């Protein structure tokens, strides 16, 4: 029961770190193009890696729970960047965006592609993790060893 509570708390903290990462990425996406990572992004990535390592050590799964942070970051970025592509790319020093003037950030197609891949990988990670939680080997399977049975060796 304690392992289940720890796994839930780690996933919850990974979701919070994912929201923090999304917040930092929003500051990197501007009409001037993609900006270098800021402190918020770097701290969030560090927290996600530390929590992933903690989940790996406690659960013995290499990517334990990383799908949570990936999903939390990728879904809103995908929805934002999937806006209509008919608008022109924002030029440098463009006028304010109004009803009569609209443009999209220069990196929107790249963000759309990357967030789509991350979302698919996150969904695959969630499915793998849920299958691992629901399918548990019985005690007999865990204690049995592959190979010939002792009675078969005597014959």
C-alpha cells in the first residue's frame, strides 16, 4: 500500500513539474521566434529528471511516470499550435494583434510536430504503465525457475 501511495505522490509531483515546465516554455515562445531556455524551464526539467530517477529506483521501471509530465506539457502546446495555419508568420516588430491583424509565432509548426510526438510517446508510456500495474505475476510464477524439472533430469 505504501508503494502505491509513493507512486501516486511521485506522479502528482511530476504533473506539477510538468505545469511548471509548460509555464516556462510559454516564455520561450514569442513572436520573435524560439528563445533559449529560461531558469523556470531548467529547474522544471531538473525536477522531472530527479522524480523520474526516484520512480525508477523505487518501481524498477526505466521511465516510470515520465509520461505524466510529458502529457501535461504536450497537450496544451499541441492545442495552442494547432490553430489555423492560414495566418501569416509574425514579422519582427509587428503591430499588436487585433481583430483586423493576426499572425502566428514563427516556430508554431515545429512546436506542433514536437508536441504531437511527445503526446504520442506519453500516451504509449501511460498504456505501458497501466498494463504493468494491472498484470501482476502470481507468486507461483515469481518463484518458479525456467529449466528442466528435477524429476525430468533423473530419467
